[in-house]
C-alpha cells in the first residue's frame, strides 16, 4: 500500500452544439510512493502537502507549489540528514523520494488549476 496522488482538471463537452454542457474530469498526472517515506516528508515539512492536503485546506495544485518547492530545496540541501530516514527494508529511500517530489512539483506547475486527489 502506498500514497497515490493525482491531479484532475475539469472540462466541458456538449453533444448539442453548446446548448447543454456536460462536466467531466480527466487525470493529467498520477504517481505513487510508499508510506515508508512519511517520516522523511514530515521532516522536510511536506507531509501534509503530500499525504493530507485537505487538512491544511489545500485543494488545487497551485496551493501546494510553494510548500513543495521549500521541501524539495531542503531535501536537496541536506541529503545526509534525510537519508537517515530511509526505510531499513529499502522500500522508501531518499533516492526514490527526490524524483517523486520533483515530478509532482513539475506537474503542479504545469497544471496549477487542477484538483488534488489523494488516496492513502
């Protein structure tokens, strides 16, 4: 089991020349990471942005960009500190977490008006 994060955007479609619009959503980004990285995320102060954005009232990608930027910068500035939180079983290590955060941040920047969905 792990953390699934997704970004969805809404779009409208009409089958009658625009008289009636049907609202749909499409996933523009999706990623998964192990829960074993929760402590590392907490130490980088991005746990709530990743695992529980609704608890800090962050609902759209644009709402967590700054948090992810700061956390990623801290992760990269102090790799040895954060590596101490690597999972002993190898499922959830610093070297996996960095690309996950980078990818998610990149998607948030590319699609700032999307809704965040998290499954834990």
